[in-house]
């Protein structure tokens, strides 16, 4: 090729300090790699051996990778525009030939430069496969193999060259990142496109360890908040200010500028990919690797949490308490914390996937990890990050703004843990001991924690124990779980823990009723049921009066909303009624012990209804009473419906319609088969008394507002 610009480029590539800028180099390399004739091999060889890219830096490697990526785009475009003849190769064949020429030129060059070049080529091919030609494994195979070989050479050169004379020949990096982190950043951009079976030729255990170490170093082992306390002062308006010239602020800016932090998403993805590939290759090594990974993250987040607790920021109730000039630094800090959370989620997700699809920890595993210990470690890691979780709505958020991946990891860890009842009980006991002392009061140091931090931690704990309720023993529920909830059942000032505590109690009642129902259906287990009841000493029912009192008190404005109140009361009555179900030889007309408890719950709410003069509060309690209709047995149903009818008739005209609608919905949609016939007959018998409330008579046929055949059927009976 006689292009003067091409010869000028070759001339500059031979210099260590050329006059051309990096962006000019990038554009020229991309252009001439695509246009040079007859072969691109010499230019590729010149690029990969150029002294201009020494010492190596991430910026230069990123530029050269982008140049080769653009070259693929330009070359494919040129080949597509060329007029092909009958005997010429198609687009795929000519692209394959050009890729082969470039790879020949890269042979023998610096491993790190080759890694950047081939990574860019693979990205370019991946960009164009769908648009120009079908995926061709023959085109990609050589590039993928070269990426793997280059990465292996980099590891061999920079990881294992430990003797003095070998280090003399190892190239150095420009900047503070180091060669290996730079290499991993370059590789992480394209390694996810490499076929998984090719990765098995790499030393995956070593690679996983190095990647985790790189991530740990990037976050400074969790110590990047260690100087936060010294950097904080108060201004004249009592707002907190972060000194812009403090060591903390300077360190924060350095972290933000770090290419490792800015590329943490791809780096953590590469680490997850390596761990997954290792699990397919060697299960024992994979268990060791994921155990070490989780322990590293646990230690990192433990340090981070301790430093955060020592800072005044942990006690802030809102972001308005930070001075305007410090808002930017605070936002930067939270951005880094969120990056750490995302990284943790990515690695924890891979860890739990390996655990879920591997029956048990292999006996040869050096770490001796078990599925339960790993899931516990994941839960502890998120506990240390509980002060960050509210930024995403928490782990149990049902809103659209919730972080889906966070919830997936959280619930997966709890699912694994809940498969072992003893481990679950031990975990709940540990949580109890960390918050509650023997006298039922808050335990130090939790009592000395800032209120905002403490509430976030307790909300996380309550979210954890709620999912474990079905596998907990009665002793664990009574001694460990209930004390965790009791302190928050009436504390509506802290909304998140308030709702979480009530949600846990709902789970307790639902689980109790479900277990009783399963036992009742199996006659062979009836004797076990009575032993079970004696052994637990009525742990649920003993607490029912207190919980009923809490439920009634929490029906006021600003506490439980109507839906939450109805769910709570329905679950309480159902759980109370499930205690002491009908035994062998006992007739259905004889009330059981559970029905007595359920009747007590109903009478207590009726007493609250008759003694309350506040119309809005009475209306809430009336809706709660109606919500209990599907939860009582056939023996109690007539009494409850009679009381409900009186409550509806006595209600104000403006509120009756809502009560009738709620009653109809409970009867039509939620009453079980045992009580459905009686409830429908009762509705027919009392529709005249409800006429004008929610029903109108027309030609002997009642028409109820609503939709669906079920509503019409009930109305006509």
C-alpha cells in the first residue's frame, strides 16, 4: 500500500514518544486495519510491538481495543460494499480470512496488548453478527482462543514471576492500578463472549482468587470510610459538613477516578463467570473458591459497617441535614456504597446458584463449607449493608422501585437456610441475642446504635425471620422470634419495623394454622398433634390476647391501614381456631378448644367496637370483623354473621355500602367449602334486611353490584 498516511502511521508506531495524540492513533489504526492491502498482518504486528504503548496503561489499552473493534466494523462494511463475483468468497468467508490475517500479526506480541486487541475484535464481531451474517463459530473461535491464551500468559507473567531475575524482564504499568487489575479490566470487557468450555483451560481457581483480591483492593478492604469521622464538622446552621480538603474527600475522589471502580460491573461479572466455569470443572475447588469469596466480602462489609457506625452520618434522619456544599461528596460516597452492594449481589447470586445446584459440599473441599454456612454468610453480608438497603426499598419491598436482583438473592439464601430447621432456629436465636437481653430489653451495643441505623438493621432482621417461620419450632417462635417483634408491634413511629413486625406475626399465625390443618387431614398423626400442643405449651395462643390488644390499638389512624388490619385479624382468628381441632370421636357440633379461642378473639373485637365512639375507628374495626368470616368454623359462623349483620345495620348510611361490599366479597370469594352453603343461605335470608344498603329487589331477584357469575349466583339464591 502506497498511502502516505499509512507510512506515517508506521513511522509513529516505531517511536516511544510520537507527536500524534492517542485519539489520532486510535482512528488511524482502525482505518488502516480495514483498508490496508493486500494483508493487515504487518500493521497488526507493528501495533502489538509498538513502544508507544509502553509503559502500559489502562487508557492506552482501552484505546487500542476500541481501535480493533472499530476496524471490524469498517472492514465488514467494506466487504459488504465490494462487488462479489461468481467465484469469490461470500461475506463470511472474506471476514474470516481478514480475521485470520490480523491474528497472524498479533502472534509473538506483548500478551496484554494481544488481550486488548483480540478483545476488541471479539466485541466487533459480536456487534455485527446479527446484522450482517449468522453467528460463525469458525470466525470467533480463533479470536476466543487467542483471548484465553493471552490471559493465561498475562497471569503466568505477572502472577508467578516471583524470583528477582525474572522480575527484571516484566513490563511495568503506568499509574497506580497495577498490571493485573488492568489486565482483568481489559479481559472483563469481552470474556463474557467467550464460550465457557474454552475457559476450562485457564487456572480458574487462581484466577478467581486474583479477581476477588482485585475487588477487595479496589474497595480498600472496606476501610474507605475509616477517616469519615475526622472529616465531618458542623456549620453555623447545625448541618453536617464534610471537609473538602480532608483525607477522606481526597480518597473518595481517587476511588471515583479509579478505572477498577468504574468498571466494577464487568469485573464482578467476570468473577461470577469464572466461579460458574469452575463449578462445572471441579466442584471441590468451586466450593473452596465461593467460600473464600463470601468470607472476603463478609470481612470487608464488617469493617465498612463499623466505620459507618462511628461516623455522625449514621445518625442522620434525612439527607437535608447535610450542608449544600457537602452534598456532592455525600452523593459520591453513596454511589461507591451502591457499587459495592451491586458487586456483592452479583457474587452472592453466583455463589447461591452453585450451592443450589450442587447437592452438598464435597468432602474434599478444603474450606469445609456447607450450603447453610454459605447462605448464612450471605445473609450476614447483607446485614452489614443494611444501612444501604433502604436506598432500594429494603429486601422485602413489593413496590415497583424495589431492586429485583437484591430480593432474588435474599430469598434464595433464606430458601437454602430454611431447608434445615435446626440451622434456621440457630440463626434466629443469634439474631435474638444480638438485640434482646435476658430481661427483654434492648441489648448493648444495639441500644447505643443511632436510631436510623438501628431501625434499618431491625427491619432487615424481621424480614429474615418472617421467611423462616414455617420451619421454626414453637420454642424458637416463643423465646426468640416473638420478643424481636413485641417491641415494635405498637411503634408506628418507625413505619418499616412496625409493618415488618406485624407481617412476622401474620406469618406466625398462618404457619400455625397451616401446620394444624395438615395434621388434621392425616388421622395417623392426631396423637402427635396433642403431644405437639402439650410440648409447645400453647405458645401461639398464650400470646393471642396480647397480639389482639396490639391489633385493636393499631387500628387507629397513622398505624395499620385497613388492609393490613384485616389481614392481621383474619390471620389471628384463623390461627386461634386451628388450635385443638376436632379429635377422633368428637362430633362436629361440639366446640373445640380452638373455636373457644377464636370466639374469644371475636368477642374482644366486638367489645372494642361497642366501646369506641369514634366513627372512623369503628368503621375500621367493623371491616376487621367482617374479614374474619372466612376464618371461623361452621360452628362459629352463625354467631359471627349475626354480629356482622348488627354491625352493618347500625353503621352510618355513608359507610354501610363499603361494609356490605366487603361482606359480599368475603362470602363469595374467601369462605371455604365447609361454610359456603350456609353463608350463601344466610345471605339470601337476610337480603331483605340489607335492602337499600347494597341490594335492590327487582321482580323477586336480587341484583348485587359487582361483576362475574359468582356474584350473580349468590345474589339470586
